[in-house]
């Protein structure tokens, strides 16, 4: 038998505790069903590359699990995990559908926790720009290496006692794509394993690849945690909200997450890897890791283009990515609904992959009328979280009123009886989700797993802006487009812990996801402009403008195809735009409104009120001054001066 505890020289790729672990490691503990005397209940240590093996060893020493389960990604494994979770009360079967399940979280663990999310670098300024004195920085949280070490030690020491440690090997992006990256998540949550199996390419072949190549991987350590008191309030959803912390160490491609089982906090391939660590890798390697959907759109003449679009969390990325166009002759196909990894190829063409393998979409608001494609996707092989349950074994959420028989009884996301029209609280948590395989989407793009990615012709930025911001405008050029991305603002949603409908700055829809200093991020975007490259055109869209009496001015959803039609015509060079202070808007009558059922007040929809824009530009300037300070690239400061002048001259 080979020496399975292979001592590697480990070139600074271990976590803080690796050093201790290596000292303890004995070269002869080689039983492949045991690791440090702990049973390996599934999988084979011989399939681990030395680097993976070392990573597991270090964390066994730290977390002290009872068992180790090396995941192979098979159906059989998944079935067993589902059984375990059902027995623990973590999930409930939904017999109305095929292989669908409902998880209810601890009510204290329902969203991403931005305030407890940190990036660890030697120098604070590598992580966040220095805010103006007396101002609290909003562009991420920094932690020093020694504080990170303490935080990990305090929380993780022995945290998996009595639990199974799962080793989850996964690829972000198709395994054959040069744009993809590999990670290994160590977790004590079977819910995380089952969700990672949907959201990523997970399983044995990833370990085989690491074994064959000896490659590095992104290290992802996760535990649901045990509260400091040792008392687990709800064993069906263990968590430690008081001490939750999400840590990233870009220099070592390392993520450590403690205390929460929820989505972006625990499925570490998503926000932590694909965006925060991803953006730092992208900076180093010269590409872009962005919070963007990717869609393919074919016009009535049969010409197909791909568009990437950045909207903040819970602002309709999934709806746009799966849109059913109302304009005749158009076809939309979906490549991804949340994250895009984009790189210019040797011909100067920007190409994108969706690093994910599933959709972790917001359920409320999804219905036959808003997103029929999502409805055709999610009722098979899906793990729902915090939606309501119906007495016929199905699910319910706000938005499904017309699709749910009146006689079914509803149990809300907390497990309480809930009566339509009577209970004031929502039946489903506003941030409740479906976690569903992307390949089930009936309009998944044929090229969605193409190793080269898809060519991107346009980039859209957008947000929820009830006032002042027109339905669509086009940036003047790449640099202005970068400024538009940097200036994005949007109403807060339930995706994170923010309360109320305040308008928040959310540059590039990345505010919660930057892996490094935002000023440097802007420089990186500006550096994409090179003579040999065909730069995509950049647009800003706003489906959410309201009239003075609080009604949406634009019907949205499938009608947004009219906006995409105008955008495509701009890409084709059509003279259908007119200049304004903030960019190019459609010339009058150039937006195709043929067949639109409701009347639309174009005047209000495209109005660019001078007072509003003066305030908007002032707010952007204040934000840049207070939050980005000296890290703001000169070019962006120049763009601000230009737009200010144009607004003053309106
Ligand atoms: C998400 C988010 O879950 O952005 O996609 O919060
Ligand atoms: Mn998102």
C-alpha cells in the first residue's frame, strides 16, 4: 500500500493550522479507511492528491469530526444524504413533485451576512479603499491575518465533534474549460453537500483531475458551528448566528466560513469563490469575475448575440436570463443567471462562461406570468429553502396566489399554519430560494457548457431605481461605461441583512462581493480597453421606475425584450439614439412598442430631470470622495467632472 499520508513540502498553500498539523503528522498512519484514527465512511483516501490529503488532514486535526465522507457526487450518495437529512428533520419531501425537498432554516439564518464577511490581506488597503476620516467604509470588511487566525481557532477547534466531515471536490465551470477553476469544500452540513452537487460540477472526477495534475485548488472550509454555550437550539438546522463569520484569504486562495448554513454563506463555490476569490484571481490573470447573468438572444432575422448583465441581488437577473420575449420573432436562451467569468480571447473577443451548474434563485415573485421558464425548471430535483408548504405536498410563495388551489392549506416558512388573506406576515421568507439544476432549464443555451465560453457583445448594468433613471441609456464609450458601473445604485432587497427600501450604492452589483480594493478593481476594468480588442457596448437599464402615484411605469418581464431589441439595433449601428447628459437614449419612436397591451408614459419613463441628476451626481461624488478617496482612478474622476458639466448644462 502506498504511503497515503504523503508528506508534502507544501509551498505556503496550507491554512494557518496546517503548520501545526504537519508537525503532528505521522508518516506511517496509512490505513485508507482511517485518517488519524477517524473512520472514512465513504470514499477512498487513495483518490486524494497529496495537496487535498494534506488539506483534509489539517482540518481533521482542527475540527475533530467523528467521521470523514469523501464525496463522489453519485446519485446513490445523494439519496443517502437526503435520507439522513430527512431523518434529522432538515428537509421535508414534496411528494407533489419529482425528487423535490423543502428545507427550513433557523429563523436567525436566512440571508447572506455582509457585516460578518471579511477579506484578509496583510495591508488593509489591499482589501478596501481608505474611507474619509470619520466615515464607515462600505466597500467590504478587512481582517488582519492574525485576527483571522484567532477567529478560526476560536470557532473551529473541535467544532465537528459528533459530526461527519464531508469533503466536496468541485469545479466552477465545465471541467474541460480552460476558464474553469477547482475547489474543495470541507463541510459538516449534508445540506451544503446536496446543494453543492446542484450548484457546481461535483464529484470523483474532480479528485481524479487533481490527482493527475497535482494542481492547486481553492480551499473552502465550512462548518455550521456549535454555539459557544454548546447548546444547539434547533438540531434540524444547526448554526451559530452570534459567531457567524465568512473569511477570505486571497493570497492563499482560501475561504473559511463558520456559523451559517445559508446559501451564499455556505455554498462556498458561489459568492465566496466565484466572486470574491474569483475577482482576485481574475485581477492577477487579466480577466473579469462578475455578478452577471449571461443570455443569448436571437433576433427575428436569426442573428444571435450574447449579453451579460449586472444587477444587484434579488433585482431580476433570473427573470431576465430566462425571459419569454413579448416581441415576435425573438428568442432568448439562458447561459447563467448570477455569475459570469469573462476573458478576452486572442482575437480580442470577450468570452464568458457561467461557472455555476445550477440556479439558486429567489422564489417569491416567480410565477407563470413573471417567469414561466423558471416554473418549468424548478419542480424536479430541486431543494427549496424557506418557501411555504401546501397540504398537497407542494410549495407556495408570494406570487403563486393564482396558481395555488384555494382549498389547500398552507404552512409558512417557519412551520406555522398560515391563512391567505388573513396572516399579515409573508408565507415564504422574502429571501426563500430554489436550488435547481441549470440543465433542466428548457431554454438552456446549447453553448452554455462550451469550454471557450460564449462571445459577449453587450454589458448591461441596472438596479431598482424608482425615480429619475430612464428605462435605458447607452454609455458613450468603454470608460464612460466603467463610470456607469461604478455609479450604480439600487434599492436594498432581502438577499442580505439590510432593512428597508433605502437606495444603496452598489457599484457593478459587486459591493458585497469585491475581493480587493474597489479602486484597483476600477483600474482593472479600465485596463480592458486595448486597441486589439472589440469592446462590448455598455448600457444601463431600469425596469423599476415609478410614477408619482407609486405605480411602475414599465411592465417589465417579457416586455423588456423591447429594450433588448433597441440595444441589439444599437450594436448593429442603427441611428436610433440621441445624446443626453447621461448617455444615449432611444430617439423618439425608436423603441418598438408594437403590440404592447398597456399604454406607457414614455415621457415620464425617459425623463431626465435636471434636479434629480444634480443630486445623483452629487451623491456619486460624495460616495467616491468618502468611500474611494485616493484610490479612485483619475479617469473615473474625469468622467465624473464631464457628467457634472453636462448635467449643469442641461
Ligand atoms: C445571490 C445573491 O444569492 O446575490 O445570488 O445574494
Ligand atoms: Mn447573486
